[in-house]
């Protein structure tokens, strides 16, 4: 049992490193450009990547896993695309008023997104 926990903990740490790594790299780009235009798309894309990485990590092929991964993929793609198209149409996201010009606060937004 200890071995399973150790292996799973190791995988979770790798996935967390990928997640936060992507968020923090994209925060640098967003902070330099002072934009939140791709914030939600980045969150959905990272979530989608992690779903598929974790699915492949199990090395199993159960119908339940495949259906769940497919449904989460469809949901993540739809939500990310909707939010991205909305911000492209409106030009900015009101959630980020007063945030996009404050790199430290902006960093916290990106970090929290990586944690959810």
C-alpha cells in the first residue's frame, strides 16, 4: 500500500509541476503584454492536458475512464472556447480591472488558476 501511495504521490507532484509551470510561464507573457485575453483559454488548455496526461499515466483502458475523459475533454474545450471568444469580442474581462497592471496580484490569479 505504501508503494502505491508513493507512486501516486510522485505522479501528482509531476502533474502539479506541469500545471504550475504552464501557468507561471503564461503569466510572464500576460504580465509583459498586460493582457488577460488568453487567461481562460490557458486554464482550460492546461486542464485538458492534465486530464489526458493522467489518463495515459494509468496504463489501463477501462470504458469508464475513456467516457469520463471524453466528457471532460468536451466540457473543457467548449468552456475554454466560449470564454476565449467572449473576451475577444468584448476586448477585456472586468474581473481583471485593476489587476492586469499589478504583476504581483496578476501572478496570484494565475497561481490560483493552476491550483483549481
